């Protein structure tokens, strides 16, 4: 491959990663909307547990539809050392997701979103430290990255100051909500370390998320049982919340779609770029919070403008970070990181490096769907159908026309990005 063709391929993969990041932002933003049910009196632990249960169902269903379980198991067995990393990442996600529910309860969705999106700063640091991202990036690339980082910090500060003007929350609860959102950002930023480690080793994102969910469900179940006083109180609370369970499962399903797109963004443009771009979910969070749920109505004018200005500033920072296309020197440093992982775990460097270019070496070996794949799909549909039968629309303020418009936009991004991933990489 000539240097010109290599650079063209790198730019194409960068475009794909950027599109995946945008789609991830839309679906991750929409997935948090059902957690608004916390204002209807549901426990944050129950909300998070039910969302994770929906995530568990979706993380087995979506990869099964796209690749089949045979493909997933072959990929996992060839890289068994990554299984524990995926479980660890899932546990971090579960704790962070619980913190976001507390944050939404205390300061609202449109305020909490930009704060926990500081995870991009954490992910940027880990990407540079462990995976040689930005090494050899040059002055221009570093300028965009550092400028974006400063903008994200400034935006988070403005949002935090704006939230203090919310007369509906006491200073104590506002502070607790801010700390919960920032804690979620720290955990989510660290969670991306296993992501990048897996993809440098050549693992398919669909395989990684399948095991990832084991850590999610295990950690979230333990948290719910401990903090709700045992199994019996938790089961009783679940029975009382029966009409809301479908919406929480649906939120978990949305989250999985967004997270899969985020995984592909992290694979093709790195966590230092892909994660900030997927953090455009804050715009969708603002849209759901302000347009659908009317959250900004309780803020003072100054607080409202500070939140909007802070959110837009953070978006500018994310755009600056994600627009920094990796030059050849940095991509050479990425290949060094791939070689290091291959030496450490005795992997095939050529196969792992090809996977970074969107080449799917296992498609023919997997052999398509099996009988158990069909059974998994039937079980998933049955679970959602059973929950839908007992569902009731939540008794909270909602503007239906805005909700329909946002859902339509999410669906359009799903079709566009999913089509490009299939056309260019066959979901490799």
C-alpha cells in the first residue's frame, strides 16, 4: 500500500469514526430520557437496575442479529484475556450509570449531562498515557486537542455555576447532584481503557459489548440488593413499579445502540477523539430535558443562559478534539501500541492491525446464524412484549410532538450510520 492510499484510507476511517460518534451522541442522549422517571418516585437503584437489565437483553440481541453468536464466541475464545477487562468495564459502567440517576434527580437532565461529559478529559488522558494517542501528532493536532480540553473544562464550570441558580433545589442537593455527575464522568472516562485495549488487540466491538454486559448486570444487581435492604424489598419495589419497567428496558436498549456506535468511534479514531465526539449527547440531553420535559422553566434567566453557554462551549471543545485527524506519525504510534498488545498476549499482529483498518478476518469462519441465535431473538422479543402489556405512560410532564421529532431524528441517524458501517466494514 502506498503512502497516498494509506492516508486516504485513514481519512475514510476517520470520517466513519466521526459519523459513529455523532450517531452515538444521539442514541446515548435519548437513552437517558427514561431515567426522568426518578421524579415519579422510583428508586435510583431500581431505575438503573432495570435499565441495565434492558441493556443485558439488547447486548445479546443486537450482536446476534448483526453477526451471530458463533462469530462472537470465536472472537472471545481467541482473545480470552480481554474477557475480564470487558467485565471490569461493565462494572464501572453500572456504578457510573447509577450516579447519573442521582444527578438527574438532584439537578435535572439538562444540567447533569454536560457535567458527566467531562469523561472525555479522563479518556483523553488515558488514551495518551496507555495507547500512544497523540504521539507524533504535531503542533496542529495538539493545539486542537488542548484547546478542546480547555473548552470542555470551561463549559462544565459554566454549567455548574448555572445550576446553582435553580430555585427548586437546595444548595445541598445541588452540590450532591453535581458531585454525582462528575463522579460518573470519572468512572466512564476510565471505562474506555478496556475499550481501546480490546480493539488494539483486534477484537470486534460487538464481541466486547456482549461480555461487557455481564459486568454491568452483576455490579448493578449487587448495588441494588445492598442499598435496597435485600432481595425481598427489591422484588417488592419492582412489582410496584411494573408499569414503568418497559420504559426503562427501552432506555437500556437505546443505550446499547448508542454504545455500539461509540465503540466503533473509539476503535477507528481512538478514545481521545471518539469519546468527546460521542459526548455531543449533551445536546440531545438538553433537547430532551428542555423541549420534552420542560426542565429549564424553573431556572432564572441568568442560570438558563449559563447552562446553554456552557453546553455550547463544551460542544465546541468536543468538535475541536474530534476534528484532529491523526497524521501518519501518530498512526505509526498506534501500530506500536498494537504490536505491544500482540507481544504481551501472543496475538497475530497482521490480523490485529488489519482489524484496525476495518478488515473482518473471521466472517467466513463463523458461518452465519444458528438455531440458538433464533431462540435468543425470540426470547428478547417475548421479554419486551410481556413488559409492554403492563406498561403505562409515566405521569410526568411531556411534550409529545418534541418527543416524536427527536425519536425520528435518532432513527434517521441509526439508518445512515448503520448502513455505512455495513458497507465499509461489515461491522468489523
